[in-house]
């Protein structure tokens, strides 16, 4: 939510950095998933596996939600609220990242083939989870037990961080402080009027 205060001298607006909370929570859940994975490797208790999967699931979804929120923020701040990119619904997550980064920086995120591939894999896994269709797998382990694990949770968080850092590298700007501090807080903007 954006709060705006106006007087004859200035306009001040603020918003809470929800994307920072998403990133922090994704990282925390990836850490918890690793803890439960270690317990499961020793105990082989189903409850430990489920806890690992629970935290992994949250880390994966939150990493993707963070990236979605971040690209929306970049688009809004840099291209304006009437950007035609947002109005093109067929683009999807990957298309939006590609188009917004190119529109803002004049460079392509796709040039980092490995990172672009990983971003696509994160998007695919998130879609598999969000649009879940239960099915039986051949063999002992289901796809859920194979893919919703601590390794993929850690990769999801790492990909999220690297994509944002890559955007800022292409843009020649500094990445957000919360990648290091994990603190959210408010983001303020002040527009000074003529009478000051």
C-alpha cells in the first residue's frame, strides 16, 4: 500500500517493501528445509520428510512470489504505472522478466543462459506446485518427494537472489540492501515542490 502526504511544499509517498519479507521468508524456509533434510537422512521418519517438504514448498513458492513482486516493482518504478508490458497478459512470468529487463536496461537477461535456464526451472516447478494435479508415479517415490526437497528450495532462493543481482548489474545500479540485511522496512520517496 502506498501512503501519500501532500502540502504546498512537497509530496511524500511510502510503501512497505513486501518483496523483502518474501525474500527473507523464502531464505528462512530453505534453511529450515535443510535442517529437516538432515534429520530425515538419519531418522528416515516420514514426519521428518514431510517437514522438509513443507519448508521446501514454502521456499520455492516464496522465491517465485518475490521475483514476481520485484519485476512488478521495477516495471512500475522505471516504466511507470501505465506500462504496456503489464497490460500484455500473454507474456507470463518469463516473458515479463525478459521484456521489462530489456525495456529498462537495453540488455537481455537471456544472455546469461545458465541463469535464464534456472529461472525457467524455478517457474516450471512453481507452476507444477501451484497448479497441482495429483498423479501416481512409477516406483517408490512420487515427483513431489523427488522435487519438493531442500536442494530445490536452496536453489530457488539462490536463483531469486542471482536474478535480482543480475538485473542490477545490467542496469548499473545497486541491488536492494535487503538481499544482505534481510530487513524490510518502508521505502520513501519525496518530490519537492516549487515553494521550498
